[in-house]
C-alpha cells in the first residue's frame, strides 16, 4: 500500500490529506480562510500567504493524526505546484520540499487542475463506479472555467489532457461572487445564490438572459456579459436600491446566513437570482454536452468549486440521461479545494516515477494542456 501525503495551498484553503493507492482517503483536513477575506469581497493574496504560514504545520499534523500515522510512515509527499497565487503556492511547496528532504521521501509536483480531475475519480471509486475514458471534463470554479478531453494513460504512464474550450473572461465562480456583491448578498457568492435561486419558485422573471454567443470556438465560455447585464438591470430599476442597502447593513452586523438574508429579498430579487443561475447553468451544461457529442465520448467529469452547485448537478444528471452520457461529480467536500485530490493525482506520477527535486518552484500560470 502506497500512502501519499498531499499538500494544497494554491488559493485560500490550507489543506493536507493522506490517500492510499490513489483511491482510499485516510484523512482530509481543510482550513478555510473565508472569514478573513470576506470583508474584502474576494481573496487578498498577501493575507492568504500569511494565513497559510500560520496553518500549514497544524493542518499537516491533523491529517497525519486522523490517518493514525507518523511522518516517517508516508511513502511520498505530493504538493500543488500551480496554477494559483504565487505566495500561497510557495508556502505549500517550501514545506513539502523540506519534509521530503528531511524524511528522504520522494517529492511529487502536482498540477492543481489535474487534482480536480482526480477528485472525480476518488468519488467514483467510493461509489463503486468507473468513468469510461476518453471523457470530456469541465473544471469550473472561482478561478477556472475550462473544458478538457481526458484520455486514459498508456501502460505505466500518465493521463493525457487536451484543452478544447475555456472562458474568454470571467470564470463562472467569479461571476457568482460579483453578482452576489452587486446584490448585497456577501462573499462567497456561489452557495447563497444557489440557495436563493432554489426558493424563487414561480416569481415572474424581471429579465431573461439569452444564451451567450462566442465567436470562433463554440466551446468557449463567456460570463462577463451576463454579469454586466445583471448590473445594468439593477441600475435601471431604483426599486432594488433600498433592499440592497438593507442587506449590506445586515452583512455589516454579521448577519450573512441564508435564513437571515432570505427575508430581506423581494420576490423580484429572488427571480433575478434564479434567471442569472439558469443562464450560467445552461451555458456550462450545453457546451459540455456539445463537447461530449463532438468527441463521441460516454462520460463527462465535472469538478471544481462550482460543481457543488445543486442546480448544476441536477441539470447535468437530467441532460446526461437524455443524451446517454454518464456524468461524474465529486462529493461537495471534494469539489472545493482539498488535498485528497492532490495526493490522488500525485499517486499517478509516483507510479510513473515522475518526481520533483529541491529546485521545484511555484508556477502560478501552470497549464494542464
């Protein structure tokens, strides 16, 4: 049994996990920084780096304790090399390199996006399912919205990736955050907008957002136009202003729970949130299904923070069934950034004998394909 300690620090979560044979999660610990960045409405890189420094040692200790292991029992260290915030990445890499050198264990550099792909495999294994490769893969989060073709590894090799579509501007998760901020609904925007959209029921739509047209590659995404359409809609209707101010005051008092914000939302606001989410989900699902049809594949993998969205999951399941496409999601805990997916991705490289050394450095713009 090969047990790999994974370390993830690419953005605003300090995470460590131990995974056996790339499939069995023995422990997974995540220290979130949401409360620190909330008042700024987004991640502040300098604050993120400092918090990683504070958290990394206790988080790794906790992951080992949960797995019932000592550091010396680990077979290798897997660490996120990129993409991400350079200062945040450096904390994890420096700690991972130091551990590997001190323990005399192999060091494995992992692409954060490959980690998201392996999160899907971790969950499939847990559920006793297997994704048929080649597959289409959508990685959708606050920092990424990208489509890949994922092909099976040659004997003893690595999975291969080909990028077939990406966002031209904002990532989907970023659009959620910006719209939530605009409507006085706090940060992060994804979870609160998802829950509010679910209770809009039959409230009449104050506006309809059409499908996004992109010139050139039809598999490319674009969300900045949708975000701007919400902005103009709200600006042109003064009736929104009063309730937005009321919600902003509630947020300042620390009242940010769904149950506290829901009574401060008019049916019109709930319907607006529903229409925004409908447009985002429609775009993500339609382009992914189109990619699957073009490639002639039977499986779609959906991962990243926005993959936790309940409407996105339900719509993918529905469309998948009607198209004969099997859709695979990670659990909600494995959708957002975590280190179990990093340890799982590291196992593949460990088996192929692809190791890092003391010269390993952070690569904030690291590409998967």
